């Protein structure tokens, strides 16, 4: 694994034990999960065999497997994979979910398998600086005409930028535009995070994939990590979340979400 991936794997190994309590349990996280699941169900169907990148503690894999889909759930973190295995052990989902410790750089070890789709949630792919290699590997694994759904941190967040401006943190305003990314602290580990624009995604996945849909998350509303904003705004957060949900699919504001969900179709034969 590249040093960047090793650092991320170590960080999420540390975060694994408390991940569900500190992140998955948040109402804002659950709302985002539901929005992303709606997009999954639009493009994935019962009986599909899907590849998941950065599966975390298995939340998405368990949801989709419960709907009759077969999931190969991969992650660079051994601890995240271990938790996923514990969650499904002794259940009917054990036959539908295959957890595997596979970092992004080793996706080609799955060559020979063909998937009906692939997905990655909550910015895991922002932890690689070689996203174009992930794209070419996915082209080997995903069947033509099938879809890849990727939720990535965007290179411009309206919420985050406004928050920095209001607090006078001028140096932080354009931190996501750093071409080599920035260092983020995850459980005491410094992890490089790179942010991507829609134009970059289209370029990196070309010519194997074409973007067919794009949806911004937390454009006007605070993301789950903004704990102070959620306490300060209280029920007012729901109004901001309704503004997010009301945006049409073709709105340019979708590119300004804290995360952006891209749906890409595998082209060619």
C-alpha cells in the first residue's frame, strides 16, 4: 500500500471500535444514509453482485444484502473488516456478504470477477491520490452498462466555506482547493485527504465511465461532523435539510455539497 493508504488504514483501525457510536448513531448520518440508499436502489437490484470500496463497519453492505444483493465488501482497515464479519456472523446475511481486506491499490487482485455495480460511501476514496487508477481498475471489474455510485468529499463546500468566513478563519476558506490535498486528524493519525471537483471526476473516469447523475449532500445544512452547528440550530437543521432535498438534479449547487454523490455508467463493450 502507498504511505497515504497505510496511514488511513491505521487511523481507521483505531476508529473502528467507536465508529458506530460516534458516527453511525448520529441523526444526520442516518438521514444521509437514507438519501444515498435511495440512489443505490435506483441503480442496483436484488440478485446483483456488487463491489463495495471502503465498507467501514458494513452498514451499507448489510442494508443492500437485506434486499437480496450480494456484496463483496472491501476495506483497507483490518479492524473495520473484523467488525463487519462480527455483525453478520451467524445471520442469513453471512451468505450474501463477503468481507475482504483489499485496499484501493489491490483491486486488481479481484480480476476475474465481474460485478453488476460498485459503490463507495462517505469520502473513503478521498484518501487516495491515485483515483484515476481506481477508475481503470473498476473498468476491469464492472460490467458494461452497469453503474458505479461514489460519494466523495467535494472541492468546495458551501457550508464549510460559510462557516470559516463567519468565524474569521480566512486561511481555511480555500483549504479544499489545495492540489495535493490536506492533512486531516483521524484518531491521532495524520491522513492525507484530497478533494475532487466534478470536472476532475469526469476526467479521471474517462473514457471508461460517464457521469449520469450528480447529487450534493449538506449544501445548506451542516454535515454530521459539525456537532456545534447541530446543537446551535436545533430543529432548524430540518429546514436546511429540506432545502438540500428540494434542489433539482440539474442544479449547479449540487457541486457545492460537503459530499457529492456521483453515478457513473460503465461504457464500452
